[in-house]
């Protein structure tokens, strides 16, 4: 769905911010749980299929990824793994197929 576009845009946001020296100077306290970091960065809207939505969620991912993983090497590797997982989830989906199955006697009639 939008997962791949969101991850790719988050990578771009982080790369540009790092290249331009615009990453925030502060970090999350080391004892802050990742769930709390994610929640604090959560956007108020849901994905609705438009480009603005992808950008908003990408910004959210970039922000919490930065605060949770300030080391760029670790962060980029984690985002790459997330993208790989997202792509695999989109490509390999279980398919339910009833072709060739006979209806049960109770369902006929």
C-alpha cells in the first residue's frame, strides 16, 4: 500500500536533514521507551491515500527514527530492514482460493 513510499520518503527526509546539518541537536533521554517516542511523534490524521498523507507519515517515521536511533548508520540499516519487510509483506500475501472445491451439501439449495 503506502508503506514503501513512506519508508522511502522518510529515508530521503533524514538524508537531506543530515546533509544540510538540520537534524535536531537534542536527543530523547536514554531511558525513554520507544513506544513513548513514537506516540509523542504521532500525527493526528490517518492515511487516506493522498501524497500529503504519505509525506506526513514519512515525517513521523523520520522523526521518531531519529530520536530513537540517533546513530545514522544504525537508523538507515533499521529503515532498510523495515522497507525489506514491507516489500515482502506486500509481495507475499496468502491467497485463499476455493477453485475446484465442491460446495458442501448444506450450502447447496
